[in-house]
C-alpha cells in the first residue's frame, strides 16, 4: 500500500510534498503530482505537508477517489 494524491492537487501543485519525501517518489504530471506506489515507504511525511489535503493512505480512499490509484499507475507506466 502507498499514499495517493487526489483531486485537490489538480491545478494546485503546491509541491510541499516533494520537499519532504525521503525517497523522492513524488513526480509532477501535467495536472497534478503523483506518488510512485512501488517506491513509497508509507512514511506519511507528504500527507502532513500537503497544504490542500490532497494526500490519503490508499486504504483510506473513498470509492470516488480510488480512480486516482489508476491515474498514478498510468502516469508511471508512461514514463
């Protein structure tokens, strides 16, 4: 499991999360940032640093927000 960046980041892209990530698993996409689930160590630093509350632990996502898991996977597959 990993953390996931959701809709509050779209268009916002404050980037505070990238500054605190100890494993550099957050990358900028066209409309938002994404967390690489294969690299994330579940430390939670990004969640507390996010000024817009866009980051959630994967198990805590609502059904509506689970689309962001696939969106992140597609982003990293396209790199």
